[in-house]
C-alpha cells in the first residue's frame, strides 16, 4: 500500500503535524466529516461575479460537511457548504500537491509551519495554458489543530478584483459519517451549479469588458466547469 497523498508530498515533515491533521490525511477509503464554517465574501461586483460562477459558498455561518475519497494515488474532495457542493481532485506531481478545480489546475507548495500545513500557489494552468503564479500570491490555505480540533482557513484574492472568499472553521475528525452509494452525504442534496455554454460565454464577455487580462483568463478557466468527455452534472 502506498503512502497517503499528503505524507508523500510533505515527506518526513508529515510526522511533526498534530494528531488531528495527521488523522485527516492518513485515513483511507470514502469518509465524511462534519463541522462548522464561517464564510466571508468580497464586496467588489466583479468578485461577486467570480464567486457565483465558481460556485463559492454564500457569506454566513453554519454547518460544513467534507467528503473525501482517498483511493489509490489521488483523492477526491467535495465540500458541502450552505447547500453548495465544491468538488475537486488532488494528486502529487513534481513534489507539488495538484488540485483540479473546474478547468483550472493549481500546483501548491506545501510546508509545515507552526504546527500546521500551509498551501501556497506555485503554478497554475487554465485551458492547458500556464498563468503567472504571482497573480495568485494571495491565494493561501492553512490546516492546523486548536483545542483538539482540526482547523482550516482558506483565503482567495486576485489583483484588481480583491477578496473573492475567505472561509474558516473546524471539522470533527473523531466522528466519521457514512455516505450514500452515489457519494453524496446522506440526507443532503447537492445542487449542480455548472454553467451552460451560453451562460459562460455571456459572463466571459462581461469579464472581458470590465476586467484586466489576468482576470479574463482565470474567469474563462473556471467558469465552465465541464471537462471534455465529462457528462454535465458528473462530479470530478
């Protein structure tokens, strides 16, 4: 059996992490964690447009459920916040933790700092085109443990646009819930927020009109959320 994904990426530093963080990243199979989250959204009109197109959760406080399928060499995460599903796929490549979000692919450099995992963007591609990592210097995530609980803190901001979203909270690692056969948490329906071609084209036209080139590329990359050969509504 191969090492867990995050252990492969972090190497020997993984063993220095607190118990709750190690537990989340060493469990295998299909599991679901529950907790609480606080979401803050950016007030810039273009930030709200990006947030809507990328299915970011609405501002507020409430329950969060994170579904993780750790099978083989990769992991599939689905974050359920306020009725919104945020799916992604993670794997290791060139020493980076790679994450596929829609048509945008991020490569994160993971480090262990002050007893937690810090994610920083090292590379980004959109529609198979590389984007300057400096545009994403204010996209960062941190995992840690406080008061015996697993904690997360994720913030994303872009040049000119400003804050897109910041969400932070905790998960109960000790209690793992069952999932339905389709992989959706029992009792919760996940809405499909992908855009059809006409909607994404209209939104891209708007972004091209009001936004600088970096924002145009990012918007095009993540607004569609429909991989070639993928049926609409199918989770990634």
